[in-house]
C-alpha cells in the first residue's frame, strides 16, 4: 500500500473544506439580489451546492451568462418539477449495492456520493451530495460478482467523483479490481483535473499510486469531463500532463448543454484544444432529462446541426467522438436527420440483440429525448 507517513502530502480534505457551499459564501464572489439569495437558499436545501475556490476563480463575476457559472451556480430554473431522477434505469441494472451491470463487458462501481463541485446538470442529482444508499458498501461482494462474470472485461469507477476519496481507498479499489485476471483495464470518471487540478499535480502520493497501478500490460484510464474551452487553462493542462506522465490515457466526455456549449464554434474550440493537450474526445452526450436540470437540454434536431457544423472544422482525431444519449435501452448514437426523420444507431445495448440496430423517428424540432422506443 502507498505510505501515509509523508507529512507534506497534499491535504485534500482541507482544500475541500474551503469549498463554497452557502449562498453567503457565494455572494463574496458574485452579486446577488435579495430575491436571488432567498431563491438560491431554497434550491441549495434541495440540491447542495459545492464549488472549489479554483473553479470559482474561472467565473467572470460580471457575466451572468458565464458558462462556468451556469455549470456550477444554482439558478431558480432548478425549481422545475419535470424530468426524472433516474433517467437511464440505473436502479434496474444494479446487481449488488454500488455495482451496476448494464453492458455485458462493463461493471460500473459507485465509490462515493461526493464530488468536489456539484454540477447543476448532474444526472445523479438524486444521490450526489445527498444520499449514500446507492454507494458500494461491500467491496468483497463487488469483487466476487465481477470475478464470477468473466464476460466483464473492464471496471468503471464512478460516483460522485472517486478522486475525492483518500489515496489509500483509491488504491484499495484499483488493486482489488486489477488483480482479477479477466479485467483488462479500469476507468476512473472524474472532474478533478478540471475543478481542482492541484489535486493531481501537487499530490506526489497520488502520482505514485497512478504509476504503480497503470502498467503497460494493464492500464488505468482517466475519463474527464471538460464541457467548455474556459476549463482548459494552465492548471488543467498541467493536471492532464501529469496523468499522461503517470502512464494513464486520458479521454473526455462532454455534455451538450444549453447556454454552455450549444454553439458549433465553442464545440470546435473545445475539441481542438482537448486534442492539443493530449485528451482524446470520446463522447458528446445529449443532456439527460434530469429533474431540476431540464433547462440544460438542447433539442436533438438542433444538437445534430451543432455537431455536424462543428465537425466541418475538425480534423479526424478531434472529431472521433460520438454524439450519443445514455438511454434506458443503452447508448444510442445520434447520427443524422433529413427533412422527415432523425436517424439513430444502437451503439451499446442492454439487450445485446439490439446492438448495432439502426432506426429512425419522425423529425420533431422540439424533441430532446427518446422516451418510448417501442
């Protein structure tokens, strides 16, 4: 195990304790009217706010439409009652507490309900910052399930954000799952390189851990979540470079978000710069119909226009991403449209007999999600 004896090690707990969590703390950075303050206090009671001081520093306090502000700061739009708390059927795919097995080759493990920043569009708003009921409680039970299912070739560590956990806990999970013979690699889904990059490049102990477990014959992959070009700066670049030097490939999942990146040239800027710093574009996801986050959704038809226009300006490497939605039925690639229909492909499927299936639905300029594919 990695030693905990280094007195000069990075103090993650102390850093997270400095997070902006109350409306009064928020007002130190951005101006709020009395009406806004009362409204935000009620929203924060429903869905907690937590913003690192670093991520807050990226917000232009004079711009109410600042994309980072839109991602991290609550608004009264969150009073909306529409949408769902479980948009992709995670409950139905849970095989033991904290472990989901939706796709044949992948086991998803929820390590924590905490993040360093609570993104307002989060599709796990039902639990992030609120409930530990879906978080792994017995690692042995999880290991036994995965070990018994040899069709599982990879494990995705998610949450919350696994990198808010202490290093020895992260190591325990990596060691446990990488020791299973039929596991080829482990993924860690994290926003830490973007919202608290110092955690990556200042924590020598974490770097030693990464180097120890990401080996040429079996890698640890990082899946980041850059959503806007403003998130690419000297600090996040340094964090990405540190992870690459530790032997970990870095990939990115973006969510198409209204008021954040729903502009072709913003998407071009984002993808070009991700490739420039060594991050592989992986998915652009259709925003899920999450309760209290519907204001982030962009209609699918408009999303197709945005993605296709952006691809005109991107080289092969920077446009390898798939535009997709994580549906109850699986990951559905959003392909194209014409004057009558929108076209889709079943990229990943819970029912493997549907894998690779093409289908179409009548063109609807307002449709933002496929509700009932049957």
